[in-house]
């Protein structure tokens, strides 16, 4: 696989199933990625190391996946100048509203681009990362265009059926 351009950091191994589809999409687009487990609360020093190593490896976008008191994306954003995309995980308490608000309500100056809760958010996080990478990659932009056309074709096919 090519050198990593995207680092996906999940707050717990329990978040792993949520990102399956998103990881598959990254592979389909042939984008090199890292997947790491690191918690803002349980392993803050390790998280810092992961961020630094990812930057050194050439990663250009972070995707952070966390639930509950979901500070992972915000902490990453405080440690890097690279874009950080947050995916809030569904929770038993509120369906994920707690995760969403923890992630989206960043203080002015340190943004996190927060996606929808759950699998859709994870998928869109990858597509958003691809759009960022596509700014300097014409071939990637073309692939994103093809992906969008496939979505449209599925809608039209559903009508034909
Ligand atoms: C967060 O707490 C993780 O991102 C996960 O979504 C949630 C629960 O973690 P576990 O208790 O399952 O490890 O930090």
C-alpha cells in the first residue's frame, strides 16, 4: 500500500466495527492509511506519540472516532495543524448526542470537522478526507466524481425497479 495519507484513530477497540465500511472505501480509493487505537483519557501520552508519528509518516488528515465524553478529536486538533475530522459514536445514553456535542462544540480557534453519528459519519469522514486530498490530486477528484455518479445510478435504478 502507498504511504499513509489518512490516520484513523479510534478511542477504543469497541469502535472498530463502526469503521469497517469506511476502511473498505479508503482501500477502494487506494489511499494509504493508518489505523490506531488511542484514547484521549486512558492513554494521553500514547495518543500524543501516535499523532507525532503519523505526522512524520506524511499523514495529511486525521479521522478521530470516539463516543461518550468524546474528546479524542478535540485533543488531536489541539496537537496538530492538520485537518481533523470527528466521527461521534452511538451511545446507550442518548443514541450518540453526548458524543456529537462533545465533539462538535469546540472552542473558537481549534476546529474539528464533525460528521454525523455512527456508520454514516464514518463513511462521510473518509469521503471528506478524500475531498481534502483531492484538492491537490486530479486523479483522485475524478474517482470521487465516479463514486458520486454510482450513487446517482443507484437512485435511478431503484426507480426503474
Ligand atoms: C470512548 O468511549 C470510545 O471511543 C468508545 O466509543 C467509548 C467506550 O469505550 P469502551 O468502554 O468500550 O472501551 O472513549
